[in-house]
């Protein structure tokens, strides 16, 4: 039987305590390194999961956006109700995904045990030493055997982690997601750039379903002239537009309403101004307004309104006659534009216009001279009343013989101009008939012969027979 002295016993205790402290110190060194790697892996795994779910959201958005663009541009352009349903459904799907898939990730963190397991998947020889080390460390006691096992696992795990100094492959496995997201985005961008129809307009129709946004079109009609304008009946109006996206052989038309029904005018391309142009003639009989629109491919612009302004129209109100006093015919008037009166009569012409004018004149004997109609017997300005619609002028009927250089008035017409210098079209030419005053007739009945000889201081009876065939003698 051996006897151990107190001094030896104390030496053994001190030696065991020293070995335990050294093992604990080495274990703490392993702890710091392993914890750092686990924390780094947890953060990497959290980021990778968040990226995957964000990229999945992006993939879904790109797919839905592409489907909507194809539908709205080429298959069916839905109205406000369908667009509202699509908007609410898309919003609900996005909100559900964010609530169920994104918020849980943002509110949580990765379990260290899961990180350890992810690390071990890249270490085939680890035999779950890292996960076992973390589990035993949480259950650590002062048991000498358990501490030895824990120290051995920590040393083995630390050694493997030092040799494999990289993040878990699961944390790096977002490459395929990035490729898929970039590919879907590239497809969407390529479609947007290649499509002749406005993709922005289509997305706005989905984002604001109740807004009055027209369906996207291949052809764009811009800068329509004259747009809404005021025109005069009988006027020629130039219609033009700048058109984008139309095919070279595509028909560009302007449709407008008329008394005869719907009319169509083909517009032709003018390279000098880079516009499609055409001329629309407003009928003389047009009243009110004319609606027109331009059609090119799948696009329509309008309707635009041409407010038709009546052309000035002159009508004879009455013609007053002041005959010479010797005729004893007095004064009279009638409502006929044709003038017929005795020579020397003062004629007063009263006329009225359908709307206010600025200037009026009466032309006598309008005849074609060269390529223009000219007044060969003179022009006379007419008086206009304060309303601008009542006209009056006065002139005398005279007959002129040839050689005097003056022409007898045989016809007249009235020309008027409004505030935009628009005049009455094709004014009526009224005839003027001047009734000549027949000269008196005188016959000498006594003496019956001529010449006749008479003695100085003789008397001769002279008898005259005089008559006036129309008005008598004075």
C-alpha cells in the first residue's frame, strides 16, 4: 500500500488544474474563430435568401409586365373595368408575396446550427463535427471527459474551417437567379425597344386603370393642322399631320361629315415638310360645323371641329326710282334687282348682307377682261350702316352715244368684304335697262312750200304741228 504525502497530493491537484486551464484557453480560442465563421456564414446565408426572394419578385414582375404588354398592344385593349381588375389582382399578388416571403426574412436571422450544417455540406470529411461542437458547447459542464471531447471537436472543426476558408456554397448559389433575372429583364427591354407601340403608355393604362389613356398604337399622329379652327364657306382648308410608324404603302385618310354624308380625302406625303397633306374644300352651302378626323393604320386623331362661318351673301332689299319731274311719273320702288327706268332717273339701290361687313362697292358693266372680271363702266363705293349689314348707293341713269368715251350702264353687281377680307363669291349680275326719252316731233304745215318768196313788209302765217310721243310738251 503506497502512501501519498500531502505535498504530493497538492502537486497532483495543481497539475490537473493547470492542464484544465490550458485546455479551456485553447477551447476559447476555437470558440472565437468558429463563432466568427458561423456569424459570417449566417449573414451570407441571410443575404443570399433575401436576394433570391427579391429576384423572384423581379422575375414575376417582368413576366407579368411582358404578358400585359403583349395583351394590351396586340391581342385585346381592355377597358377601365378589366384594367382595374388586373391592377387589383397584380397589387394583391405583390402584397401577398411581400407579406409571406419578404417580411419574414427581414424580421428573422439565420440559426447558427443551420449555418453550421451549410458549412458541413462543403466539408465531406467533417462528419458533422461543427454542428456537434455547437450542440455540446451549449450543454457544456465541468465534466472532465465531456470537456475533453468538446476540446477535441473544437480543434477538429477549427482545423477544417481554416483549411476551407470560404462561405457556404448555399450562400453563393444566387448566380442562376441573377442570370434568370437579367435574362428576363433583357427580354422585356428588347421587347419594349422593338415594339412599334408605346410600352410606357400600356403600363400607364395598367397603373392608372380609370384614367382616360388611349390604347397603345403602332402609328402616331401628331401636329394636326389646322386642328380646331374657324373657316368660311367656300374656302379651301389645308389639312396636314406629322405621322410616325406608318408603312410606306399605308393609306392615310381624312374623313369629314357633310350634307351628302361621310366624305374621305386621301392625304399624300410631302417630303419638303415631312408631313401628310391634303386640301379640303368647304362647300358654299355648309353651315354650322364640320367634324373631321385623320386615320393612319391603327391610329385615329380627332375628331376636330371646323366652325363654318357663312360667306357674305348680298341680297337686293329694294330699288327706289326718282324720275325726272317732266315725266310726271313721280317716285316709286320695287324689290327686284333688275333696274328699268327712263333716262335721267335717279336710282337708289338698297341691299342687305347676311352678316356684318367692312366694305362694299357696286361695279357697273362687269365684263371679262383678260383673266379677270372688271367694271368697264365704273365703280362706286356703297354706304354701310352701323350694323354693317345694310347698304345703299345712288346713281343716275344716262345714255351715252358712241365716241364720247363713256359707256352706258347696262348691268351691275355688288361686292362686299368682311373683317377678314373674305368676299361674297360669284355675286349676281343684275341688268340695267335705260328707257330713252323719245324726242318731240314737229311738222310745219303752213307754208306748205319752202323756200317761199315774200314781199317786204308782208306777213306769213306759220302753222306748226308738234307732238311728243311719250311725255307731252311743255
